């Protein structure tokens, strides 16, 4: 018996030794494919058995197996499970796809909640979508989201918006990058990719269409875009992406040229207490060209395209031709000749019965603006874990470059420099943040003004020997020789333009550079802008104090603008102009049973130049079935007039000036002593005097009903909304005219008087309404397909006012792709199609109808897993259908590229 027991013990011991000897350990990590974060508590089970392990808080795990190969089943709540074949003991990385609508978002209410349960419409773009996009920049992805419009001023200057009011530098749409307002405080446009995050450092983007001021402050009238960067504690290592491409194929304005883009990110966790990151990106290319040469009937900042060319219309004013805005009636020259030569007076009188309007000869945009677009961005952060729940972040983004912007004119932003810096304390329940935006316009200049003044530098328009005098005398000589009006005008222009320097010649460059280097306030084209913004804000979430029975938070901020343009943009020639603004908000959310969640919030803001404003918000989410929710919201939003709408003082050509709405302008331009009248009324023969009324902040009240739910075994997500909004004290601009001599106003003063574009409110309620429908379907084998249709409409705008709504009535987007197929899911592809209807575009630079747009983007990628790299071939607008999405802006064609990325997935 003893021998048998000893033999059994020895046998058991040998079996144990054999088991230990042949057992193998598999180590790895489970990550969210969308953002690369580790998935805590993920389950790892040996398929066909009960043996398994659970991932730790970082998604890391280890499991012992007796032999290889094996198959592991990896799963987690709200993620698709995955079977993984393991043939070796190398470190294993498993990526799981989140189920549709399960992503956690904070942006919609500043409380954590599933995307499916958001109380308002939210569009989320994750890291996986950014990696798989055909677009060369993450910023371009926004254009394919539901209800989004984009204005493309140039390659690196694009402005998105939702629910109408599309334009360069949209004042009704907030863009916030890592908690910092992305709007240039003086130039009044969001700097987007010029300064924002680099491609490799974007973790996610959240788009909130519609009113969002209660949580995100002034400006969120039509929506808010939040862009979030990667934390170096979570995203480590060196990442690199190189893109080489070609553009301008078949472009009559510019020959085919290369596109260069390189991005770099290094994130490193030095210890459990300290991590840092360094980012940079460089873009260089020949920019898209604005090539709208249609004749334009311009009066002040208003006008419409009309017939005629430089050959057929002596007063031709091309939309993207500069310098030809200078115009005069040459009857004054002819009458002067008649006074000196009375024997010609009878004949001249037959020529001067009607105005003979003539414009100077201009230059095309491709001749005057340096085509080299360059953008250099540098960023980084120092992250300190003060406690497990509290992090100190010191971060900054700085950018410089050349680009083109469309405002009241076309502007060449040359050597523009903008820096954004912050120091922030972040806790799971609160945050404190101090940030600043430092702006420097560099050598930026107004293309229209600079070109007009270059013409003047070569040959003055006025005077006895000026350009118009030479033109008039040559015109009369040709008529006396029996020429037709057409031939007489051609001969007169040729005579007046003798010696005119060609664009690009040494003489032209000398004249042009001398003008663009001189500030506007000193008679040049350079605008100086060194405006700064300082912002201090904080928030506290008291939910834990109430045991999460209710969610309650409060927050507030203080902003200080310091306008500094040295008199070139603002009325600040005698010193900087400070503007202070503060606000606070509170929000309460409560779940009533298992069906309804109610959220109530409100915000109060005060700008030192305007009365304070209170904006309320109320939302409700009804769970009608598992993963199906109906949302109802009432939201209000407002905006104070922008820094430019308050203090701009800019001559935009000839006798037209943009001014702010502050009462000081009323006195400075003597509107009380020398009355001003509505220009549009005067053009129709009606004299209506303008009386100063202090303008007010603009507000909107918006109602939205929506539904978001999962169907077809949770593979189809449906998101639909409809909204109705009403604006009060709608801010627009109107044109006024003033007789230069102070005499009685007349209809001729629409041509010869001083014209002012001033901001004003529309008292009547302006209404807007629309809808959006989005479908996202996940097919087997990693295929995905999505489509969305949306519409926005504006109504009840009083006649004579320009709304700048600028939205097509309908737009449609569709995409089809695969995030991984073939051996080891190495290959992927995506297609993105966009269509938008024709619409009428209003702008301070030019107005007109924008044709329909059809674009197709595509890419195919292949992952080199062993090298942690991916190769991509792609393009945007691959059918090369040139289009514009705003009158006077660049014509955008196809961009085709090949890229190599290291450690980007």
C-alpha cells in the first residue's frame, strides 16, 4: 500500500512538473480600435474551455496555456467579441470595435453618457475614422458629417458650420481645441488647421449642431466643434506620417504641382507621475486659385454678377481681378476738353448725355498672391499626475504660415503667427484652466487695396496727366477719327496703359512690395494685428455629493480681449482697446425611473459694452426600447457682436468703409452733422435717414425633436432630427451713404458719396428650420456603409437686409469602406461621396449663385504589421470636378497622394 501511495505521489509530481514545464504564458493588451485606449475588465477565454483571464485597468492581461496554437475569445461589454488565433508567445495586441452608439461622450451635456442617450444631436469622429479617411487632413472629415457646410477659402483655410450662415470666419459657430477657443480674437475666424492640433495628435472630434451657448459660451448659435488631443499617459511612442501628392491637374490657372505633408508625434511616460508629448506638422503646396472672372456690379460691399468682359465693358470689375475696382466717369475729362476747346463742345455734348464709366486695368489673383502655401505647426504638453485623480497640464500649440482668406476682400495671410497656450488642473469632478491666444498677422495684406494702390504708385488715377485724363483724351481722339465706341475704348485703354508693368516684372514687384509693406493706416495694404485673448474658466461637478442620484454642475469664465492693430483694422490708432466679458452656468440632470432623463441648465453672460444675457436650456431623453431613445430639447444661444463688429474701421476700396457699431463712430464720421441714408433705398429714389440705435446681442431659441436607436441586431444605427429656430435682434450689416460735401443727398451719391457698411439688428423674428437623417450599418467582414441627408431653410428676412445664410436646401453624403480585410485584416479602404444643391451666396466680398457640387474621395491602405506601419494611396475629389463653395473663393480640384505612416494604428 505504501509503495502504491509513493508511486502515485511520484506520478502526480512528474505530471505537475511536466505541466509546468510545458505551460506557456501569453501576454497582451486589449484596446479600443477607435481611440487606442486599453479596455479594462475585458474577458480573455481559451475557446472551448472555461479557462480565462480578465484584463487590468490598462487592458493588459496574461493567460497560461499548455500548448500552442490556441484560439482566444476576447470580449467586453459594449464591444464586438473577437476570436484570435495565437501561434507564438510574442506580445499580443487585440483591438475590439465598440458597438454602434456605445461610445461615451461628455460634450453634449458635460456629463458622461452613451452616444445613444445624448440629449441633443452629436456627431462623433474617432481615431479609427481619422485613420481610415481619404481626406489628407482630419479637419476635412467634418464636411461629410450630417448637416455640415464648409467654406474653402484656400488649401489650409476652411470654415465649417451647421444649420446655415456659412462663410469664412463664421461668427455663429464655436471651435474649441482642448478647451481653448480656436478663434483668432482680432481676425475673427477660427484658425482651424493653421494652428490647431496636428493630424497624429487628434484623439476625437465631437460636433454639436445647433444652439450650444449654455455650455460653451457666446458664439455657439449654430453649433460647436470640439477637438480633443491625445494624452501622453495613454498614447506613447514615436509616430510619423509622410504624404506626397499632386494637385492642379487640368487647372487653367495653375499647372500641376506637388503637395508635401509630414507629421511627427512623440509621447513618453517618464514615470507614473510625469509624461510629455511633442508634436509637429509641415505642409507645403501651391494653393488653389480663385478664378471667377465674371463682371461684377459692385456698390459698396453689395453687388451681383453681370454680363461683360474687359473687352466689352470699359467699366469691367472682375470678381477675382484686383485693381479694377477704381472707377470714374470720364465725362469730367471730356467736359474739361470742351471748356478748353469750345469748337469741340457741340460734338462732346453728344457723347456725354449718359455716364461713361471706366475702370482701371486690374491683375488676376494668380498674378499677385504668392502661390506657395506653407503651414508649420509645433505643439506639446507636460503632464503631471499630482494624485491618481488630478492632473496638471501645461500645453501649447503654435503655428505659422501662408494662406488666403476671404472676408470683405481677399487677404493674403503671409507669415501669419498664432500661439495658443494653457495651464490646466483636471480632476474627474472639476477643472481649472487659464489660456491665452497670441495673434500676429505678420506680413499679411489686403489683395484688393494693395493692387489698387500699386496701380496708383505706377500712375495716379486723377490729375491733368493721370490715368483717367489720358484715357479720356485718347477716347475723344479715337471718336473724332471716326472709331466706334468699342474700338475707341480699346484704343483709349491701350494708350493709358502704355508702360504698365507686367505682373512679376522687376518694376511691378518693386511697386507692389513697397505698397504691401506699408500699413493700411499709412496708405498701404499691410494690416497689422497683434490682438490677444486671455481666458480663465473652471467647472465643478457635484454629482458625487448627491450620491449620483442627481447630476449637478456649475462653471464660469472670464475673457479679456486686447485689440491691437495700430489703426490698420480697428479704431485703435491711439492705443489698444480692451474688452472684458464674463459668464457663468449651471446644469441639473435627473433620471426619472428607467425611462426618462431630464436636464435643465442656464447661463448668464455680460460684455462690458452690452447688457447681460441669460440663456436657458432644457432637454429630455425617453428610452422607448433597449438602445432606442427619443430626445426633445429647447435650447437658447446668443452672441455678443464680435470684436470687429464692435470696433472695425477698415477702408475696403474706393469710397467704401467697414465700421463698427459703437457710438463713437457716429461722432467720428459726423453722422449727426452730415446725415447718412440707407443706400438701397436711395438707389430706388427714396430718401430714408439712418438714426443711430445701439445694437444688441443676437439670440436664437431652438426646438429639436430627435431619435437615435439600434436595429437589425444592433448593426444599424438610425439618427434623425428636426428643428425649428427663431432669431431675435439678428445681427447683419446694412449700407449707408453720406454726401461728401455735406450737401443734400441725391441718387448720384450712390456712386460718389461715402459708403459705410455698419452692423445693425433686425427687429423682426428671423426663422430657420430643417432636418437631418443619418444611417450607419455595419456589414459582416468589417464592411461599413453610411449615408445622411439634411436640409436647412431660412425665412422671414426683411427685404433689403443681407442674412449671409448661405446654405443649400439639401445636401447628401454617403460612404462605404472596410476597416480590415485580407490576411490578418491588413488591408482597408474607404469611399466618401458628397453632393449639395445650388444656392445663393451672400458675402461682403461678392454675391452670386453657387452651382451644385459632386465630389468623390477614396483611399486604400495596407498595414505592415511587423513594421508597425501603414501605406495609403488616396485622393479627394478624385474625379477632378473643380468647384467653389463660396463666390470669389478658390476653385478646388483633385488632390492625389500616397502616404506612409509609422505607429499610427
